[in-house]
C-alpha cells in the first residue's frame, strides 16, 4: 500500500477559536459569536455546519447561523440538548473552543437562487441555518426577486432572533410572517401550524424557489402547500438533521440510505431526496 | 515477482528471522478458534487455520484509537500512531476486504490514521488450507487473489510456494533470497490450488450471484425478509464487529488521570445497534430493528458497491454467520431468499 498518508491532512484536528459573545436567546437557546484564533474567516456558505469541540466533553455538529457576508467572526445559536451543547451554554466571552469545518452542501444563494423569488420556511430551530441564507440574500438584495419568510414555533417564548425579525420587517423588502402552535396572553399574532400562513401563496413556477428547515413533520406539509401553489420539486431545498460525528463521510452515523448527510447534505434539493427511502420517511 | 520453493522447516526459520527483526503478528490458535496475535515463535503460527475470530481490520482501524489530545498549554494535538509491522497469514478474502477499506479511507477526505497504519504494514498472505464451516468465498470471487499482498504463501504438499510480489515483500525476504527459485510451472500448480479452493470455499450454497445483489436490493426494499429476520435480532452488533468490511465508528472523549489531558478517540460502532442513528433530543432515524437490519444489507450489497465500482462489500468469510447468536445473519440465506422472488 503506497498511497499518500504523508500528504493527507488531519481532518479531526480542530482549529482553536475564541468566544466573543455569549448570551441567552430563549430559556434553552443561546447565541454565540466566535472568532477563529488565526483570525481568518470561517469560509462557510449558508446551510453549512461546523463541529464544535469542548475539551473534555466532546464534539457536536452545529449550524453556522451568520452569513458569510459578515466578516471576522461567525455566529451560532445553540439549543441545550446533550453534553456538548450543555457545556456550550456555560461558555463566556474569552473562553476557547475548537472548530472543525465548515462541512457539507449549502443553499445555492451563490448560483441557482439568483434572480429568484425566495420563500423561506422554518420551524423552531430551523431558523438558525436559514438565518445565514436570509442575511446573505439581504446583503446582496439586488440579486434576488421577492422574499417571503414563514416562521413557526411552538409558543411565543420559543421565538428566536426576535429583534432581527423586526429589523428584517422594517426593511420593507422582505415579508416575514410568524405563527405559534400555542399562544400566550401577550401574543397577538397568528396561531396555527406554519402552513396556515401559506394559504394565499403565489408562486411563479419558473422563477420561484423555497428553502426549508425544520422538524421532519413540517416538510411534508410545507412541501405540499408549495407544490399546490405550483412550486417545482427541483426548486425546493431543505436541510435535514442527522447526527454527524466525523463530518467527513466515514463514521456512518449520518447515513441516510446511500447518502452521507455530512457530505452530500445537510442541504439537499428536494427532488434529489424525495425518493430516497430513509430521507423523509 | 520472485518465486521461491521452501520446506516447512525453511519457512519456519524465515519466520523466526522476521520475528527477530520486526514487530510481527500472526495467526495462532485461541482455545478452539484462531486469532491474529503477537507472534513469538514460528512454531506458534497456524497457516492451516480456517478463519480468524476478528478480521485484520483491527490492525488498520483498531477498536480504540486516539484521534487528538488537548491540554490547556498546548491546545489540540493530532495523535497518529503507526509503527512498521508484519502481518502473517492473511487469507485472500480478507485481503479483498482490506483493499476495499483502502479505497474507502482514501476517498474524498483521506483518513490519515488508517493510511499511516496501512502503509506501515507488510502483508504476508496464505492461501486457504482448511475452509471454514460457514465460508462462501468461493461464490464471492474472493477465494484467491493475485494482488493485495506483499508475499503470498501457497502450500503444495509438504512445501510452500513463496511469491514475493512487492518491494516491501523483498525487504523482509532475508534468508529466502538464498533458497532455490521455484520453477514457473509452480504457478500452474498454484492455479490448481486456486481452482480447488474456489470449489472448496462453498460451505453455504449461494444461489444469487453477487453481481445481481444491487439489482435484487433495488426491488426488495419492502420485502418481508427484513421484518422476519429482524424480529429475532438482539441488536447486539456482533455481525458488524466481526465483519471485515464494516468500518463505522463512534467518536468519544475522556479526561486523563492527570485530570488535565483530554483525549478524543474513536471506537468501533455498528449500524445494527439501537442508538446508532439517534440525534440529540431523542429522535431515532432507524429505531426499528428491521430498518437497521435492512440498512446493513443495503450497505453490503448496494450503497458501498455504488461507491466502489460495483465491488460487493461482503467477501464471504462467514464470520457474521458464526457470530450471530440469533442465527439470522447469514447473507447467503437472505440473498437466496431475495432471488427466489425475483
């Protein structure tokens, strides 16, 4: 065996990074701004993820939430779920973490989506990766057509990026509609599932596209609503969740039929995965 | 290619010479089975074994392998351990599996640890002398190989034909160099051994030619066999542990006894285990045993072949059949069954 181990790089070695900001966003979600110690940009695209290392605890796949148009640092919004994310919630500005990546495919904001009207549909944490695409598109606003965001959460206290949503609304060139499954006394907005926002959907099949991220159950209904309005299957992109461990297409944990979500996704074109048995179930 | 003809005694003298000069592992008996283990003397080497408990993958992707360490003062450091060694007694079907793993770990993002260990290895193969009771390598085209080894030993009566195929093989040939060359006609005799083995390594009768496996699977996603077999499955993962072409792993983290050094390591994992496809928050994308059972067969017969130019990720060693406590892991039974309905 004479292949080039000598020339291969260690894909498991994290890059050291520094926490610049760490603040709570909801009861269980926290916002982080992070800078690589080498001070280079992360070099990601919207929809990609990184593996975040907390020494002594482990590593977890985390979506990058900021747009690559933001230079010098990047952002993540992390829900407390397992060991690593719990440890992340204790991070303070000045703390060090490790970062591998970015990994995976991205929403084609730099290609096919140009010139298109874009529908963003996200449920719960799904806003986190889509936020990267939204801000990328807004920072290059002239390259795209009409923009429409639908955001659904379980309850008002689960809403992420509340101030940013208001800033987007204030711009006037992107429509943002929200809904919650269950209202509280302060909520005056829409109540119902996300598709209840999409009743008057107007899609121009040739020039529209949709980006989706949310729990598996959401996809079926949102794709159904989009299709009924005329959206083409190959104009829909979605980000799928699996547990990536190696990030380099080897460990098998994120495998979905023949696809490795860490390499082939996590962003997929809907028409590429609708017939993949394990993809959407 | 250098061809030598040696007696058993001469072979032993050479093996002892190799042991004295290098870190050497060879097949030895382990109660009533066989295993690769550090070799102390040539007389312990069992070239007449049927199959080893674990395949040689343990030498290239160990069960536990450090990836990185972390210390506050020095940050993250790669751990890459690879020392030259000689592996004696690898069977042809296992060589086929190793060459598949070579491709997997070289593809797209090459795995520096696997490749370093692999490049440190000198592989001395041996043609099978005693077929195992579960082998079906004869059907899988893996009962003999003409590449993938540095040296190949083939027993012919009381003597061995030694085929030194690579530069790496020449480096350890030592005293063999002074022994008599084998006549070319011995290659014809070896061909007869290979032909014999192709028939002999057929303990389980496979009726579905491996080339048909991807197509069979293509139309068998909802076949009742997955549910029927999986109903008995303990999800213990034994079949994946002993499989020479299973390479899935988990990544874990530990704190050292100094309470300062943190190490991240990988361990073998298996898609038959219950939590393999579970994500944070508890959602399990393959929560039913049948889905896991089916996934394993699709990897062997379809997904990996799609990545490796059609090579089936099963070499017919029969280890899974032997290891399965529920007696449901026989690929021959499964593919014969799929072929029946076809």
